[in-house]
């Protein structure tokens, strides 16, 4: 018979497990925050949890109560179960599908998604009539999108402007009044309206739309998506050149945050139908690449 663990050793194992859990939880808070483009200050404001406490939590030093955790999850527009990656009990069919997908090599997943869209999503020809531009702020979505729409003689729609019209106020006021979760609800509703009312269009989306699974899946299944890709430094320079200093407001680690956001969203942006690298390219050169991609 094997030797039993001593109480001291059992206690040490429990402490190690607790530390590992807190470390993983801190990483998850940081990654979800980055994908949504939220600074720690904004998350602190929306959740009502102090910025100092969030810093401790993200570093793996938190000892957070369930109620505080629930508030942070709500501010990130996640249910507590989603936040802890513990969803409701799945049906047998869904569980089997999930097991099958997990066994597939990652490089085959885009092919599976495309097949599902062909078989169960919007018809391919209908989807191709709507061009949706995705990417971080400063990628050129508005500039290139408006020119492409003019050439194609279709409406150009900026989803954030639709959100402002629907809410009757500015984006900054929406975030101030309703937080990130409120903005997400407006964004989803406006995208549904745009798709329903426009058989053909060029749509410029917000940079963080990819971090909201339901809304992003709707975009992928109803539009031909194009990722306008650039280096973080170029994104920042373009935004500043436009006179928009929001990325830097109250945030001394803006560039580090931007790198983290892009790392957190790279895989999501990569689900687009087409990727156009705009790095070190002028507007006309990027527009030419966009024309070719749409024509193809």
C-alpha cells in the first residue's frame, strides 16, 4: 500500500492549485480586456472594481470574491460561466461535434467553417455582395471603404455611426452611460439592420467587433470580410495623424496595450475571407489591392 500524503503536503498541493488558478484567471482577464480594446482604467470604471485590485488580479495575486468576479465578467459582456469557461450542459450532438472539431488539426478549421457557411449560412453569392472591412483603428477602413463603395456604386456604411444614430448619442456617451456591454448590444442590433436592409454595401466595422463571437459570426456569414492589416506603430501613427488621441488618453502604456490587443485579435482577424497588408503602402496602392481582392 502506498504511503499516504501528509496534511502538510496536501495543504501545499492545494496552495499550488490555488496559485495556478489565480494566475490563469489573471491571464484571462488581461487577454479578454485586450481583445475588447479596454484599458485597465476603463474596465475599472465599467465594473466598479478598483484599478489597483484589477492590477493585482491580472498579476495572479488576486483573491477575488464571486460577486466582484461577476461584476468584471458583466463589464466584459460575458456571463460568469463563459468567463470561467464553464458553460451549461451540452446536448449529445453538440458535445460530439465539439469533440470532432477538437481532434482536427488547426489548419483544417477554416475549411470546416467555410463548408458550414456554404451548407447552412447565407448563400455564397449573396454574401459576396456585401464587403465588410475589419481591423484595428487606423487601418484605413473608412478611407478605403468610402472610395471602394463609390467605385462599386453601393452604400458605404460605418457601423459605429449607425450605433450613434440608433442610440441618439456619441460613442463616448454610450460607453459612459451603458459601458462595453451596452455598446455591444447596439452594435449587434445595428449590424442585423444593415444586413437586412442592404443587399449590397461596403461596411466599415469597429476594431473590436471580432471579440464578440455572436456578432462576428453574423458578419462572417453575411459578408465577404477583408482584414486591413498593419503594424501597431502604423495604426498608432495614423490615428494620431487624424487628430484622435483617445488611444493615449489616461494610458501611459498605449503602445504596449496596442501590441497586446493585436496579438489577442490576430487569430480572430485571420478568419476573414481576405487579408490585405497595408504596411508601408499608400492609399492608392491599398485601394488597388482591395479592388483586386473584391474582384477575385
